[in-house]
């Protein structure tokens, strides 16, 4: 996943049967929300730490999701941190 265009991929082994049927749509919504949050954080970045930026990405992504999806949003924090590190380093 690059910081410029982060993508969300769900592991089908971790999904319920219903989530498996909706995997493509879920990935699209999660990716869209993450990309929007990434762009917003990048534009408003003002020297925050990687941990703060990671939290901002999490909250921004969650806010961009339908409430039912947001309730079950459990991102890979290592991937969010990777995006945050790229924002902090200016990439």
C-alpha cells in the first residue's frame, strides 16, 4: 500500500459469510474513506507525531464510513502507521 493511494484489502478468512459476499463493496468503501482521510490529513498536517497522524487517519476513515461498517471497522494499525509515516515524512 502506498501513502499516495492507500488501498484496503480484506482477508477473506477473517470475514463472515455475509462479509465475504460483500467483500468487493466493503473494500471499495473502506479504500475510499481511507483515501479521503489521507488527503485531508495531508492537507492539514502541522507537525504532529506519527502516532497522532495514525489516530487522525483512523478517526477520519471511520467518520467516512456508513455507521454499520464503522462499528466493525478494525484496521491494520501497521498499515495505517505506514501511511502516517509517509505523511509525516512528506511523501
